[in-house]
C-alpha cells in the first residue's frame, strides 16, 4: 500500500511539474516599459469601499497620481461604511483638486482633465437580496459611469486596499489595446511580513496558479477562465454584452465569475502577476488569513462534500505524503517509497521556488510547503463546516451564507 501511495504521489508531481501548463513558473508579466499608442482609451476606475479607513486614502492618492495618457477618472463607491471611509476619501479628493488647480496632474497626458471631474464618491444603494456587497457597489459605480456623456471604453476595477505605481494604468491599457483583450487583470502583491503571512501568502498565490494556470486562462482555446479582483481592466462593451454585474450578482468569487462569462462569450483574457501594485491589507495573526480562505473555499468546491473529500485526499497525497514517506523510512522500511517521497518533496520545493523568490523569500522555504498545505486543507474543511452552520461567506459584517444565492443574505453583528 505504501508503494502505491508513493507511486501516485510521484506521478502527480511529474504531471504538475511538467504538464500542468507550467503554472508555477510565473512568467506572465506586463511589459516593464510603457509603449506608445496612437490613441489612449478612456478609462473610469471603480473602487468599492466598505470600512476601509486605514487604506482608502493611500488607494485614492495612488489612483489620482496615475500618469495616464488618456481620459481617466475615478469613482469611489462607499458601501455603508461606518469608520470614516467616505470622509477620508472626500478629503483626499479635495486636497488633490486644490493641488491640481496649481499644477498639471498628468505629465505627458494628452490633455489635463478638469480637477472636479477626476474623482468622485457616491453611496452604494441599499443591498438587495441576492447581491453581494462588492458586486452591488461595483454595479452602482458602473451605472454612474454609464450616465456620463462620454462613455468610458474601459472600466478599471481595483480594491480599496491596493496602491498602484503611477505607470500601472498605462501598462494595463497598453496591454489590453495591443492584445485586444476584453479583460486584463493582475494578481497584486499581497503583504508578506508577519510569520503567518510568510507561511500562507506565497502559498496562496501558488495554489491559485495551480487551480487556475495563468497560461491556460490566457489561452482562448482552453476552458480555464480566471481573473484577479485586485486589478481588473474590463472593456465596458464586453461587460455590458455578458449582462454586466447583474449576471454574477450573488457570486462570492466575483473576479473569476466575470472572467468565465467573458471567455464563454468568446472574449479574450489576460491574467498575470504584478511586479509593483500591492495590497496594504495586513494579517499579523492567523485569524484574518483563515477568514479570507474560509469565506470562499467551499464555494470554490461548489458546496459538494464529494469534491471536498477529493480535495482533501489530493492535498494529502500531493503535499503531505512525500515528506512523510521520506522521513518515515525508519518505520516503514520501503526504499522505493522513501526515494519517491524525496523526489516529490524536491519537485514541490522547485515548483514553489519562483513564487517564494517573487516575495523575497528563500527558495529553501519550499520544503515547508506541506505545512502550508495542511493549513489550507484545514481552512477548506472549516469553510464547509461554516457553510453547514449557515455561517459561510462572512465578510465585512455581512453573512452571504449558506450558499450565497438569492434569499440567503443577512447581516450579523
């Protein structure tokens, strides 16, 4: 039996390392230099914000500092915040408007947009049954953008805890225009400072790439569709064509849901890793990271106990079995199993290496990936338990459980 387990684990790593779209290599990046376009498309950024007082100021400042060559404006949608998010946003907008009146806001821009039109804040409508808060806020922002005389060609969705360097939008827009992409998105860099962030954040990026290989998502012939919600540049007409945000109103994994709609309709996707845009959201303890995964893990498994069981078995076979087989040689005495376990463990570390290096971590930490995988397995099981207790999908003071479908939305203290 041990030999069979060892053979299966080794075969799994041979497939993942060599045949699974090289998901681990992380080669999908935006060009470092901003190319020259004959015409730069108009863009409106929509920022959904609910109780983001600690980060919204930096987020909006970074958006206002975008050195974009075409028409660009910002809509912040305050989703019933109670922590001063809207006041901070208004203060940043007013301060920037005063500075812009004295200095041109965009170096090298085709035109200098009027300061009063550069950014605005609106209130999200009351949350309707069957909608998640973020999608409701995004829909309000899109409706506001659709009322403008000059309709934007692209909608840039970015989270309220993300800051972008000044050239980010230009790089995204150039990629979208030159590649004729309907959805161009980046996985922003998550904070990786505390002990738990170092153990779980690179692993989160790694597992996301394993689940949604970026080369497959970017291949029009492949069925895989994915996007990263922290930074998504959408062709507005393509979004409207697939039904807008109403078509995914109850989705907890909204970014991938939108990507699936667009790809199914024949649209083109591009998903890559960011080299500079970063999230400010901190997780100094295990709790916030655990809650983040628990919120959507069981949703990703389609609320299926069968798929959950297969997932836990697969995580155990692929990530836990190799080190246990190698380290357990003195007890089981099977040389083939021990060598297969060592080979699988080394393959695991090699595949994890590029992600660790991207986050400034030593490649030797790849040997600790089994520990991270065990935690993610536990989080996934806990997500299913929370779903069974009608406490799944909790986020920002709202409960989207038990299945995030119409009729299941409620507030909780």
